[in-house]
C-alpha cells in the first residue's frame, strides 16, 4: 500500500493522485495538518507536500514521486522511452511545476478578489476552521511566497498578459494532437492539466480558458484517462 501525504488544495498533490490513478495503484490519503508539518519530517524533510511512503521508502517532491512510480509500476508508462520525447516531457513538466504553479498561486490565492473562491476548500482541510478565519491567513501566506518568488510583485495586468502567453503556448503545443507529447498521455499532460485546473479558480484564468475549446477538450481527455 502506498500512503500519500498531501495538502488537498495543492495542484502538485492532485498531480500525484492522478498519476497513481492512471497507474491503477492503490493508495491511502493522509491530509497533513498545516500546523503540524514538522511532525512529518521523516516523509518530507523539506516540509513540502506531496510526499509518499511506499513500503520502507519515503519520496518527496512530485517529480521524484512520478519517477519512483514509473520505476515500480512501469506497465502504464507516463514517461516515453524515446529520449527526445522523454526530454520534452521533462521540460514541459518543469514549466508546469516551476512556472505555471506560481501563476496559479498568485492569481488563485494571493489576489484578494479571487481568494474567497478557494477559502471553503482550504477550510475543509483544517478541522474546526471557518472559511472567514482561513481566508486572510492563506492569502497572506501566498502573498509572501509569490512576493519572494517575484511574480507577486508584478502588476496584475502584466501577470494576466503572461498567462495569456502561457495559454497560447499550451494551444500551440497541442496543435491538432490529443496529447502534449507523442500519441498517448504522459506526465507532461498531467503536470500541466493540474495547474490549468487551479488557474481556472481565478476569474481571469477562467475567462481566458473558456475561449479555448482545444484546451477544454484536452482537459476532458486527461480527466478521463487520469482521474482525480
Ligand atoms: N517541487 C515540489 C513543490 C511542492 C510544494 O511547493 N508544495 C506546496 C503545496 S502546493 C507546499 O508544500 N507548500 C508548503 C511550504 O512551502 O511550506 C513538488 O513538486 O512536489
């Protein structure tokens, strides 16, 4: 049995759930209380989640988890055997995890006009907490994170223009194909789809995504093949 340690509201944790489901692996979810992260240092010494425990082995970081699962459950592959395709999957996954991730955190959680849309979901992971009490805390944490990273210091209209370029790039990558790399689902599709799912919580993200039937159809394909 695999144990997944997660924050339910994290797209990177959604990424791991979808990988596990695509690979048809049994797993049990353990929601990490945000105030007790230090108690989980044995599964995630960085204090970041997702992390998994698979038997004796603990693996943290969604990319390392994806590669671990690919090694132990190669039957339904998500990383292509062709080296160029594998390289492309790696680059696209990194774009999702290290760039798109900060756009979604900025727009979905750090921007005060969008944050109320996610307050209920954050509160649901914190026993006894109300959405009203949770909202200022998660927004402040996201503002500090994105300010330190840099995106949080950009004017909002510039961030939206960046996201428009990212959405156009995603449409360009898809072209007339069904998947981002090759002719079957890969880790790249899952990594990008979870960030797009999170971007949709932001009003500006939802408006731009509504204008793209190709992205909508691709998200539906990902959700069918790799469900949450
Ligand atoms: N590169 C890591 C990033 C994980 C990450 O940043 N997780 C966030 C939730 S989405 C987290 O644990 N944040 C808490 C913190 O930074 O203290 C991965 O892909 O797993």
